[in-house]
């Protein structure tokens, strides 16, 4: 598959949104959530998704609304959805390509009165594209291996890295169950600090192994009260 052109694809789908009266702001939000994940994975043919993570990125709270919008985007040709039959595996999404056509240029043979709206549309799309690109922040790691490498750099074990990844992957990379994580590396550093603190407290609070609670000795007078 030819490598995806980020800007051309984004411009192409924004133009299609503008021409499609069926598309609402919620459809756009959900599609751009998929597009962000697709970009993070370096534009493979299909991406495995976590519905909780996608809903958090798209700011969709209702699972019913999520599946309704997903079905409509599928029926209208914006993507292909392949639901998973296994609870251990995520569903797959195949994104339709919108970067195969060159960016549209203004036809200067039209009268000036007809050129104005075209100019405004192109300007709007460029501004909107720039805003969306700048707002794309990596809220979660690309994969588990990236987390393992980060923890190794902090002299932490692979097991601890996997525990961190699996925990936040299961809750859609959110803090307190509500707010999406905006810097997973900072979250990982807090995880490490908290783990060290718990380990230190356990060591401090645990009694010495050889402690004699009764303070007895070989010459103990058992006639004395304890």
C-alpha cells in the first residue's frame, strides 16, 4: 500500500465532510479519533482499537452513540469496521484513503465572483487542518514495547512496565476514570515514585524478623507479670 500522505489525506477527508450533509460534529470527532490512532501506528492497513480509548479521544460518553456513529461512518464509506469475536482481542478498523487525489487548486478561468467562496473554503480547510494537527498530542504510548523501553531507562523491570501498560490500557488511558492522560511519561514517573513509596512504607512498618515481643531472656523470672 502506498504510504499515506498525512496532510493530503486530512485535507481530502475535510473536503468530503464539507460536501456531505449527513456528517455531524460527532461524526467528525469520532473519525478524527480513529485518524489520530491510525497516525500513531504509522498508518497500517488496519488498526486494532480499544473502544474506551476511542470514546475518550472523541469525547463520546454513550456506548450506544459510539456504535451508532461507527456504523454510519462504515455505511458511508469513511472506514471499515471488523468487530472482534474474542474478548481478548480488540476490533479492527480499516481506514479509507482520501489522499489519492492531488490537492484541489482554484480554477482561474472562473469569474471572480465564483472564485471567492473557493478561496474561503481552501483557507478555512488549511486553518482547520493546522489546528487539528497541532492538537494531536500523543496521549498514550504507541505500544507496550515503548513503555518497556521507557521503564528500562529508569532501571525498572519489564514486569513493572507491563503492569503499568496493562492497567492504563484497560481504563482507556484516563486519570480518575474521567480525564484523558496528556503525558503518559509523566504518569509513568508518578507510578514509579508511588511504587517506591509503597515499598519503603512496607519495609518501615514490618516488624523485625528476630524481634522478641515478650522481651524474654534465658533468666526470665516467670513469677513477674508480663
